[in-house]
């Protein structure tokens, strides 16, 4: 068994579509090491988002196992999974999902509020990490697209996750801004493992390693 942070073995996932079970992932074996920045690439329908959802504990596999830092997350209860996900994983998406009526600081602090933590120094630290401490009182409409994505990244960092999952994080940004976001993600790997889904080959090459999916399998 690998000592990697993420260890997937025999991972399969099926969905029921009408009377049929359609298998999307066909036995994924994969290791991602602590402190790696890994890109997952593949055509639409290759299973990229399904794999990310399984790693992020948003769904369960039909077969196989996923170990996160040695813990088999496929065997824990739903409540345990929610608690584990909150402590272990941060999410960044193509759309920023910021609350328009809240400031950058308030958006970043939301996970702390939900966790019952009223001391928000971590929110300030996260905004400093993405170089936006000077914009903490600005609302999303007052920020550029790149700044909004950096706020979203700060929100994902605020709980100090072991894993940051980024699903097409540059999809809504221009080329130059997208490259700056990837550079920011690359700078985070000293503190966490970063897994990014992208269609962009140039951006994927900025990561440490590329995992290619094809028809629900890892393409060697």
C-alpha cells in the first residue's frame, strides 16, 4: 500500500439511468502524494468530476476504496463523512459561488461561522495568503474575476484543509489571470495537496503531474 495522502484502489462508480446501471469509473487505482499539485485531464464524460466528487466525499463509490491519510473514507457513516470533509477538504469551482451581499472577509469567514468558530483571524490570514488583505471590505461586485476567484480560494483555505480540490478554477478567467491563479495554487502545495481538474493543457503543465482519464480509466 502507498504512503500517499490519497490512495484509490479498484474504484468504480455506477449511476442508474432509467432501468440501466451505467458505470462511469471502471476500476481506478491511483496514488497522490502529500504536497503534490496534480492535474486531472480528460474529455467530457471521461469521469473527471465523478472522481473528484469521490475524493471530496461528495459521493460514494460503487466498489473499491479511497484512503485519505490512511483512513478509509468509504466505510464511515454519512455524518462522519460530513465532519471529515469539513476538516480535510477545501473546494474551488469554476464559478466563484460568493455571496453578493457579503464582503470578501465575510465570504471567507463563512466556513468558520458554520464550524462555530467566532475568532476570525484565520479569515484574515487566508486573505493575506492570496494577497487580498487590502480588499477585505469589498463586495464581489467591486472585485475583478481574478480577485473573486482568489477570495474563493481563501475561503477554501480558511479551515486549513489537507486537500484542495479545484474544478476548472480558471474556466471563467482570461489566459493571464488564469495563469496567475495556477501559480497561486502551485504556491499552496507546501501546506496541502492540490488536485485540479482542467481541460487546459498549458495550465496542466504548470502542475507537478498530470493524470489522464479516458472512458473512466486512467490512460497510461
